[in-house]
DNA sequence: TGAATATAACCGCATGAGCGGATATGGTAT
DNA sequence: ATACCATATCCGCTCATGCGGTTATATTCA
């Protein structure tokens, strides 16, 4: 466990928007446009946070045509695996994440995006 | 689980100095002067970080004469209890914390402080 | 009361980080 | 090649946070 990396790992979680994003991604891969729609945030804001999460090693991305899909990295560092477990147990308890997830269900979640 | 509070809980952990402090406190209550000596940091720096940890609900303090002792709060929020478990499992793996703890053993750790 | 000790809080400074609009970049269709 | 769509990145701005020296506060002792 490297301290600077650990601090950075925690720092990635110390923002509400990013926690909300992770709350959505816990159920599986999502496209930027879906995250934007659910969180009702401008594209640049979402994109910036996703970049932060990716740089911190929390998420991975893949491009499919013009769409970018993001997913949580399941086999990160030991610390991250521990924390991921904590997130899975605690994030769904949050009213904000509950509302976000319900809004996500309201969208047509097929794989070709909007 | 309240999002703003959670982000703040994580934020308290997103600094190397504060992780080091918690690494020391995992073994039990310590006085500010001990933490200062071990981390070899100025008093104002240590005091500031301890205040941050206290405000974030991670540590508690008690005064004993001119000395202030800090300890980790064991029965905090659900999230904090989960994270505390993660810290106990992961912090001692850090070389920095190992060195800090060894330096701490090198001091006379009676209860009347230096 | 004054002096000494421990430590909290203030202060100025530098850096980091969040925001959203604007612009750049990548992919696709015509 | 051009146009369109999705999204990454830049930009200016504001706020947060880290640093350590300095000052304020709390405690103890003579």
C-alpha cells in the first residue's frame, strides 16, 4: 500500500458527484450520455469526473462508435477492492443514489444509447 | 448514508499526513506531542490535521493537564465503521506506517508524555 | 500573578479542485 | 470532403486545502 496512491484513491471518493457516478456504475457499465441524463449535469462536468475516476484507477473506459462506456475496475489494488466492497454495501443506502438508480431505470437502457 | 457527509468522511482520508496519523492511532490513544515527534512535523501542521479529523468525526480528543490525547472513534457511522476496518487491514501494510510505528516504539510511551 | 509548557487557531501563501461554457477531438454517415 | 453526434479537454473563475510561522488559549507551577 503506497501512501500517496492511497490518499489519491480516497480523494477520488471525496466528491459527491463522483460517489453518485460510482453508485450508478455499481450495477454495471454505463455510457457517458446515460450518466449525464441521470445526474442532470452538463457533459463537461460528467466527463471531468469520469476522467478523475479513471486516473485514480477506479474506472475503465471503452469506446463503441461515438459512445464511451465506463465501468468499475473490479480487480484493482487491495485497498480498492476493500473499498469497493464498502461502496457496494453503503452507497445503495443513500437516498441520492436510490433516486439516481430509479431515474436510470426510467430510461431505455438498451446498448445503442440515445 | 448522507452523500455530503460521506464525501467529507472520505476527504478526511485523502491526505497522506492524516493517514499516517490514523495509522499511529490504530494502536491506541496518543498525545499530540507523540504524533509530532514520530511524524517529525511542526506542531501547527499536526494540530491542524487532528482538528480536521475531529471535525470529520474520525477522532475524539480529551485533555489531561496541558496534554491533549487523541483516539479513533470506534462507533461512528456505518460507513466509518466499514472504512475503519479497511484502514486496520490496509494501513499497517504501508512502509511509511511501519516506519512510523517503529519510531513510536523507540519513544518512552508512558502516560505522562515527554 | 507571572512564567513555562502544550497546543489550538490565525495568517499569508501556494496549489489543488470544483464549476460550466467553449473549443478540440474522435467516430460515423453521406 | 463535409456535416453531425458524442465526448474529451481547455479556460477563466471561485473556493478549498495544504504548508509552517506566529499568535492566542489552556493548564500548571512557583
